[in-house]
C-alpha cells in the first residue's frame, strides 16, 4: 500500500454469510484484512434470509458442554441412527465456524435483507464492497440485487473479485444484470469466465483479480491457525473435497498412502467424520503440515499455493462443477499439469514454486492497485 494514501473512515463488506464453508469464511477474513489497510473500520454486513439470520454468531459459553471420552463417544455413535450422527457432527462443526467468525470477523447485524434496507444505511460507510465468493451466482438462493450494491450511491460501490460460479447466465437475468453491472464504477472478477460474462452483458473489459485468500501470505495465515487434536505424527495426505470423493479416487489415494507410509486425513466428509468439525483455523494447520493435497476445491487449490504444497486437482462430482474457477487459478500460476495428475506421476511431489511466487507477487500488486484506485 502507498503510505501517502489516507485511510477512509469506514467500509462495509457484503458477501455470502454462513457457517459451513471453509472458503467462504477464509475469503471473508482475507478481504477484511486487506481492506483494513485502506479503511479505519471494516464491517461485514449480515444479510438476513427471510425469518432466519445467516450471520452473527451468538455463543453461550456458560452452557455446560457434554463430556465425551473417545470410548463413550464411539459407543454413543454405534447406537445412534445415521441422521443423528450427521446432526451431531454438523452441529459441532457449525459451532466452531461461529467461534472463528466471532474471533476473527467483525460482523454487523443491521436488519438488511433482500426485502428491507435500513433507512440511512448508505450514509453509514464511505464505501461498500461486494465480494469475493459466488455472490453473483444466480442459481444460489441468496442471490439478490443487494450484491450489486444498488441501495447505495454509485460512487460508493466496489466489486472485488466476485464470482458468477457458472459459465453462462440464464437469459431471464440478462436485463437486470446489464443494469446492475453497469452501475458499479470499480469492478473486477475472480475468473476469466466472469470477465467474459460482463463483456457480453455490458461490453466492459474488467480485470480478473486474485481471490482474497491469495492476498495474504503463509505467515499471515499461520497467525490465525489453531492446533488440531489427533493430527497425524507422520507425513499425511490431506483429502479435501466439496463434491463426492468417489470410491475409486479414495482407493487410489489410500493405496498411494500405504505404499509411501503416509497417513490420510479426510476433511469435509461425513463418511470420514474424524476431522469433519475442524474449524477454518484448523484447516490452515492441516494444510500447512501436510505433504500432499488432493482436492476438488478452489480454496483447497489456493491454500496449496499459499503454503507451497504439492497438490492434485480433481474434477468436481455432483451438482455444481464450477470448473472455471479452477481453470483460471491453474492457468494464472502455470500449474495446469496439476489437474487430474496421476498419483504415480514422478513429478507428483515436485513443484517449482519459484515461478509461482513471482506470478503471485505480480498478481498481488495488481489487486492492491485496484484497491488504491477504488478508494481514491
């Protein structure tokens, strides 16, 4: 940041609120930390969904927590139906995500929703930033005009690396998106496909910038990491999938691990619940200490790069493939060979991060230049 630039008084972030997705929480934190270089105060505004509030964690520390030993927890699980087990681990995970948000994010509940905009909210902040994450994905239930900041003056609108999440926009959204996108003076996106969508809808050329997580380095992330209970003492492979892992993939990973005397840590899967309730801070620890990452996740890929880890990216199975995000990040860092690489490949554990680091430094400068221009 140029030290001669005077900080603005306040800035608000609008992004997807929730306590289930690692990338969502970590990109929110990263964007907050970067914007704090330009603003004295940064709030993430909670957007209420109907009668439910997707944000601010209220944790009652006075409530007595049940005591579980490894033995009686196992015995308890063996006698519970599958849905009850899922509820148990999901609740535990959500509690940790709320704790992370309470500790590291400055969230603010204002009554803002797609049906209600508080009087005078446009005057509460000097600037409003939408991003990152898939805030512009029209297939998401959270999708609304709010994420185009139409409730504040145009001069206060900034879009930092938001994602559409899909390669083509349904025709029924074209007119609205044309209008909303044209009203944002400082606009960028996270994927090449997003830039193409905006070009087609508005005839604007917009920059493709790094996801906020990549704007912080490994040291900055380690600061908010937390110890992980029962982390393997020997080398391990971190398996982090958002879609289905698949039996063949999992079997191949296990065979490779056995052959090379690695442990396997499976994150984000209720079929392997041991680490399902790991917090975002614990994810950072798991990434920083692993020897190899197998993932179908954009942010799994991003944190592999941040911590200079060897990794393999698999195509997503399930409802949303969203491959454009992965394609853009791999192209940006000249790591296309990491996509669907065979575990038997001799270069599996060899990545020359010299070139990657050089590219990362250049891309970070582009992002910071965008912020400087947006806030002046």
